[in-house]
C-alpha cells in the first residue's frame, strides 16, 4: 500500500526522516529548487520520474504540489506508551495533545505543525470521526508529521482515564468555562484535550481535571480549531520554559 505525499518540504522531510519511499514524480522543467531532493533521492536509490505537470495535478486532485509527488509507505501510528517513552528519553514531563472530533485535514495538518514546533511529544486521535494521516495533512504540516508521533485509539475517554493513572494531568479547552488559559497551571505532565469546531469537547469535558478558555473580545464567537490549539500549545511551552517542575508525582 502506498500513500501520495506532495510539496517540496513534505517530501524532503520524509526522506530526511527515513520514511520508505518507492518513487518520486517531478514535473518536467521543475529542477529549480529541487537539488537537495534530487540528490537525496539519488543517494538513497529512490527512482525519480519526470512527468507532465497535469499528471501531478491528477494525482493530487488539483492541490498545490509544487511540482513533486512522492509515493511513500503509509505513516505508521504508535501506541500511547511509545509517546510517553519519547518524553522519558528526552527527560521531560510528558506533553500530549488529544484531538476530539477533528475531521478537517487542513486543521489537523496545522496543529501537527504547531505541536511539533512547541515540543509536544505526541498526538492522540480517535479511530472514528477523525481525519486520517493523508498527503493533504502532510502538506499542511510542512513535513512536521514526519517527526510527530500519532496514536489512534478506540476510546478517548478511556485513554484519558489511563493517562491520569500514569500521573498525567488532563486539561480541556472549553469556551464556556471561567478559567483563562494563561492563569491555569499548565506545567508538569499534561494531556491537553482540544475539541473540533463542530462539537467541541462534548462529553470529554467530564474526563478533564480542569478546563481552560481563550478569552475573546471581538465580534466572532470562537477561533478556528487549529488557531486555538496553537495558542494553547505555545502557552504550555512558555510556562515550561519559565517554571519547569514536576506534576502528579509519578514523573
């Protein structure tokens, strides 16, 4: 089974990360800006085929492919234990982002990019009613998906319960709560739960230790899910850089 990934940065990052690549298609006449990609493909023995641009248009259904499409092995999901092991290897308190009801690949790619930049150890998504890790997600993430472990679970509520037992605090983003995100203590082992734009957290709010909100003063009622998520993950990073400390006891 193969997965098409397009765009110069996503393809280059996939090759850098060592993700198995079966073939790369490059639009004829698009050698400008492709030197690193082409040289890396040659070193790793990945076949490169030059084709008409309309061939790539059809492969990507009209997306902005920047003249390159790679056929890669599908992105592998990991376990929650793998994510926590990565945090332990880095000698850091676990920081996990849990996404509930995110069905838009644009939003998913955007939060993956922000999360990777903010030092998140891994993302958790539900097995159902969630955008899969497709080429569109990879393109929006600008290659960050290659470095972001993602776990897909059957039941988010049970997963949050399990994380609590491992000593991890669970904070949820909820517009109707009173606590501004910048007044909450987001240091220590943390799972940050962010709902999608359609239904928000829903019943998962009951599974959180506490809820935080992003204050709004404009005319719109809420932010795009990825924009809100980005604000929150970088607030966690800010607090960790200023006041690093341990949390629930196990870590």
